[in-house]
């Protein structure tokens, strides 16, 4: 019982720190970098912001591959697949709720959704034989490079400034923050980290890299705590990765999408969710696989995909549901956002209940 409570407390604490680092440092540095590069909302959301905010998933996939000789490689895969479901349902759903609906460019939605479905097909291809070889992993890296190039040359029409201002005016503001214990703790943590980074909006490049280091360290802690927690409650680590760990590591994506959604940039919020999923599949899995195969001189990486096939089907289904919602009136309404959140609740309950009946993890 002590191990269960302690590991859960560590997971919650690590997620809380991830949220602070993302909100107070990471988003600021990313926004400054995207401004310097003069990126559009969709390109910034689906590339730079996605690459940065998906760092926890990438770090977890790497750590899991090398943990105990690769015995927990499915934890990294589970975190990424679960994160993909979380991004599609929770990030877009919450963004729609807090911003009173998201207005988007269908051009960007069609482009990113089509490529995301391609990434799911790639994942299913990898899962088909339960192993990945070097050339299959490299395909993922190449596919993401093509996606970034496509973003640069195949852009959505720029939105008029007056239209953006109208959306900001329509978005409901957040309730005022109270000066409670958690806010005081957050302020204290921010002050400590600023001693390393300096002013984030001025030292944005340095802040970006410092934030990445913190994210990697916290991701390592999350992996270890997840293994202890799953052993304590007697379910496979991949189930915890699909739910608790996936939701925790998606905190940076959730926070950044909410920030831009309440500013009236709904297209960027949706692009961040879908772009993060594309990055997670092609780079978050492809890069660790390449590193592991090369460094370990292995011919292939074995993946236990038994608990993941259902999630692949759910990924396709939820992506199509989101596309239909976005296609109607070119927006995601508050009510549609609530439906997406309820769908995620159903997914989480099903995954946990199904995992509870699975054989206990072997150590």
C-alpha cells in the first residue's frame, strides 16, 4: 500500500511540475521562437509546438526501451498511443469548452487529419508482426520530415486580423485565479527555475532547452513510478501507460492548446493536438527505435502489442468523430467538446476494466 500511494503521489507531483514548466516557461519560449521564425498558427502548432510539447512522450519511449533490457518497451508505445487518444478527445474537447467553441480552417484540418490517419496506418503496419526493424523505424523519421516540408509549402489561408479579434472577444475568459496554496507553490517554483533560465521571453532559446531537460528528467521519474504503481495494483504497466501516464505526459499539449484557444486561435489548438500525435507516432516511436537498434546492435525490437490493438481502432474512430464535428459549420462547439470528453472517459474506463482482468505483470 505504501508503494502504491507513494508512486501515485510521485506521478501526480511530476505531472504538476510538468504543467508549471510548460505554462510558465515552455509556452513562452515556443511562442517567441515561432514569432521569430514568422510561422503561421497552423505551422507553429503542428510542428514547433508539437515537437516541443511531445518531449515527455519521446523521453518515455527512449527510457522504456532501455529499462531492464527493453522488458518494458510496451510502456513507451502505450504512453504514445494513449496520449494520441487523449490529444484527440481531451485536448480538443477542453479547448472547445473553455473557449466557447473553436473556429478552424478546414483546409488545415483536412491536411493534418489525412496525414494523421497515414501515421496510424504506419503504426498498424508495425504492430502487424509485433516487431520493428531498422528500415521500418527510418520510414517514420522520413515521413515526419515530409510532413514538416508539406506544412511549409502547403499552408492554410491566413486569417484576417479583424476576424481573429472577433474570436478573442467571443471566447469566454478564465475565471480569476485565487491566491491559494497551490498558486503560492507555483510562484515559488517559478522563481527557483527563473534563477536558471532568466526572463523566459528574453532568453527564450535557453529557456526552451532548460525546459526540455526538466521534461526529460520528470519523464524518467514518471516511468519508474508507473512501473511501481502498476506492480502495486496488479495490472500490466502498459494499461497504466495508456491511461494515467498518457494523460500526465500530455499536460504540456493540453496547457498550450488551451492558451491559444482562449486567444481565439482555434486552428492552432486543433493543429497542436493532431500535429503532436503525428510527431508522437513518427518521431516519438521512430527515433527511439532507431537509437535502440543501432546502439544495442539488435536486428529488431520486439513489441508486445496485445493490449494496444483495440486502442488503434479507437484512434481511427475518434479521429473520424473529431473530423465530422469540425466539418459541421467549420467549428467545434462547446457541446461537441463535452461529447469528446465523455468519449475519453468511456475509453479510460474500458481500458482500466479490461486491464484489471489481464494477467499480472511479470518481473
